[in-house]
């Protein structure tokens, strides 16, 4: 009887003795499953992120490290590839900020600071910016008219002076390729009045203000006459006008 009781007691105690071991095994199993589920969740989230969101873009793969031909060659400024140049004036046919009239022709630009009377004669609006012509034929026609008013020519791209890589306006830093020093006026009766200004305006400052104050082309011609200008009946045969008419 005692033996039977001892056997039952032993069997009753066995679950109590095995419980810690069972709990430990159950905990390890749970942790392993949790880890697997976490990894699967992360993989699923990443897949949905790539495939489910419209604006996601797959990164572009870089070229192979062993294939140098796939890598872009950096463009270093040099004789065959000049350094980029920031835009400089003139940028338009006329701008209020720059204050001069320009036109583009033969790989260069013609520039002249005109009085209101001259701008009116050329049909340039002095109250608003004006872009250059879209068609080169139209631009060439305007250049022909602008040149008659004494515009000078600068080649493009410009040859900046030493130690100068950029300037706000080309005529402020670079000497013109073709310099014209002539003020002209065209009277209503025909012909042309011309004033040579190659010697500068020294001693003439107060007198030349009349060129800006003239309200009509005839008044401008009177000012040029008073300043010692010369009259020519036919602009095609005037030696002084050759630089304004020639190629």
C-alpha cells in the first residue's frame, strides 16, 4: 500500500518538476516565431513601399567599377571646352536698365546709346524693354538702320581683358572691334548732318547737352551744325558714312 502511494506521489510531483523546463522551451519557441514574423513583416512592408507607392522610384545603379567606359567624363574647361560665361549686357534690343540699343549680326553685336529722337526714328519704344527679332533677316534689317546712327561693333564671344573673366556689359570692359565715332542727324529735307567725335567731348559738355534736349530730328541737325558738323546731300557718297554703310 505504501509503495502504491509513493508511486502516485512521484507521478504527481513530476509535472511540478517539469514545468520550468517546459516554460523555457515554450519561451524560446515564441521568441523564434516572433523574430520570423518581424522579418516577414519588414520584408512585406518594403515590398509594398516599392510597388504600392506611385512616387517611389528605383535608384539608378551606378556603372560597374571594372568598366571605366560607363562612367561620365567630367567636362573640365579648357581650350576645346571654354568655361561657361554668365549672361552680360546687352541682352535685348533695348532695356531700360542697360539704356542702349543693340542688334546681333555676323557673330557679334552692334551697340549705340541713342537719344529719344533717334530711338523714335528707329521705332524703338524707350518706355519698355524690347527683345531682338526672332528672324535673323528682320534683325539684319534693323542692324542696317542702327549702324547708320553710328553704332559700334563687338565680336562674340568677347575677348575679356587680362584678369577679367566677366563683366556686366561687354562695352564696359572690351574695346569694340569696329569703333564708330560719329553723331548723325537726318533732316526732313534730305541728306545727313555728321559730327566727328573721335577726339572726344572735352570742352563740349555743355554744348552736347543739346543733342539730348532736341525734340525733333531737325532740331538735332541744328545742334550738330552749331557744333561744327558737316552736311552731305547723299549719304551713299559721304566718306564719313562709309563705316556706317559698309560690311
